[in-house]
């Protein structure tokens, strides 16, 4: 397959944009709120809208790629992402920005499943695919760092008024060459048998996931109110009806949105369980760490950001090195990486104190990033290994959806426990106790991930040491 690494670069450009735009808005919120005269509710939804649109449409995006062509849907996603980014950048009020951010998230959901699908198709050989997934991990780490850095950089520029608009407009010069290169170098792939698209399934599933994602995300900002609980109940009912509808359509040989044959693959089920508990741990950790640093340990936002950048650097470095370890030692290397993260969390539990020097924070966040970077790419490899090409887009969409919903659950559920232990008038010792309790929950989640990885068949992550 000619120029396969150029093709990998092209599809990873889309992944870079997806990750960057999750983080890029956070630092700019005060400037946006002031310039657009937005109230707190509008600002809360501005942060949540991208993730809600993203989580709601990932399965649909994966199925669209299977039916109509992964290259085609990837390019449509890129174009829609560019246009919605431009709409964000020229927004005249908070409502326009909220809607544009939601469309940005939907556009990202069109791209994300195609990225994982095309990597699996481009690199059928286990060794090459493992290396490609290492670059996928590097892209996630780079996007995380760039998103936080560029958000702060563009928002602080004085060359123009309302310079925060540049955090959205900068996507245009990235999307244009990505679309051009996609057209020129990517090969099309889709289900060989012509199939119609299940519109009713899309509407049902998107409505169910939207209600769930909205209720969970807004619970983070508003608390667990009647509205959010009601939406969660509605979501459960819609998704149960959807599952029954899909099984009936498959039985009657009609078009469907999710092929439940996916769940016959043991490694796919174990990958879903592992990624869910891993992202409950990871996203709740970052959410709580930021609050603990700034409110508990009284570290200023700029310094807290610098510390967290070290985590991203560890992530990138590990994504390069861990590829060889996974190829050599198989799932033993992955278990070792998970145990390593647990050790680092225990050290943080002991050492993260108000009197701790910054070198300790830098080192432990860097080492935490090393551990995380060794795990994320391999989780996707476990779930998608051996999935037939006709199901790969569907599998990628389901995998990404579980990942995103788990991340939101982690922030809401573990965040609620953190606030419970803070109490009404928290002092430093209350922050310390709340942080310690949530780290113990994170460690428990990692133990469940280890248990899932142990059950993964040896041929999914084989040891390939030279005799």
C-alpha cells in the first residue's frame, strides 16, 4: 500500500483537531464571557456543547463511513469542522457560539471513527498497526498540550480586539490542506454490498445519547436536578427501544445502525470495559487535579498549567517507547504500565501537599503521563483487533462512544464524591482528604482495567520476543 505513512499523517491531522478543540476553549472562557455578554448558563453550555455533539453522533459517524465510504465521511467531517470553526470565530452572541460548538462536536464525530477504522485497514500487520497506534497516542498527547497552550496564547494576544476568536479561526488553515491531501492520497473503503441507511435508528440513537450526554455534562455544572435525572431516564427508555428496534431490523434483514455481532468478539467486549473504567479514572483525575491544585494548594492557574504540560510531555514520550515494549512483551507490558500508574497515584496521594516543591509536581505528572501514554493506544488495539472490515466503522463508533460517555461519568460521579468530602467550608485539610478519596477510586478503576486486560486472549497482544 503506497505512501501508507503519508496517509496516516493525513488522518491523524483530523484526530489532532478533535483533541485540540476539546481543550482549547477552557482558558479563553473569561474573555469570551466578557466580550459576548454571556451569562453563566450560556458559558456552561458553551463548554459542554462540543462534547455533547461529539458523544451523540460517534456511532452514527462510524456507520456512515461503513455504508458511504470512510474517506468521503472523513472529508465531509473535516469540511463541516472547518465551517463550524469559522462560525465559532465570527459569532456575534453566545447562542451562535453554543450552536456552532455543538456542530463542531458533531463534525468531530464524523471524523473520529474513520481515523481508527482507516488505521486498522491501512495496517493489517500487527507490528505495523501497533506502531501506527503509537503515533495515534502521540497525536492525542500533542493535541492535549497544544489545545491548552494555544488557547492561552491566542487569548492573550494584543494585536486585535477579541483575540480569543483566533482559537477557532486557526482551524481553517489546518483543515484546508487536510481536505486537499485527503482527496489526493487516501483510498476509499466501505462495505462492498450496497446498503441503505437506517435514518430512524440514527434519530433514536442520537436522541438517546444526546439526552444522556446533556444530562451528565450539565450535572457537572448544575448538580443533579430533576431535569437532568428525567433526561437520563428518558435516555435509558429511548436506548432500550432502539436496541429492540435494531434487533428486529437485523432479524428481518433490513438496514440497521449497530450490528450486534460486534459483541460476539471477546476482545471487543473486554476493550470496551477496559476503556470505560480507564477514562472514568483519567478524566475525573484531570478535573479534580486542576481544582485541587488551584483551590486546595493555592497554585496559580499559569503554574498549574505548566505542571500539567509535563503530563502531556510524558504521554508523548511514552507513546514512542511503549510501542516496542508492547511488541516485545505483549499484554505483560500493558499490565506493567497500569501498575506503574497506580504506583504514581499512591506517590501523589502521599507527596502532593501544600509544602511540596514544584520539581516533585513536575516529576510525578511527567511519570503519570508516561504511564497513561503507554495504555491509551493499546486499548483501541485490543478492542478493534480482528474485527472484520465491514464492521470496523461500527466498532470504532461504539468504542469512541463508550470512551466519551465514561469520561463524562467520571467527571460527574467522581467529581460529586470529591465535593461531598470537601464539605460546605473547605480548608486545606478537606481538599487533601477529598483528593485522597478520589485517588483511591481512580486506583480501584485501574484494578478493574488490569482484570479486563488479564482476560484478553494472548493472541490479541502477543509476545514477539526474539528466540
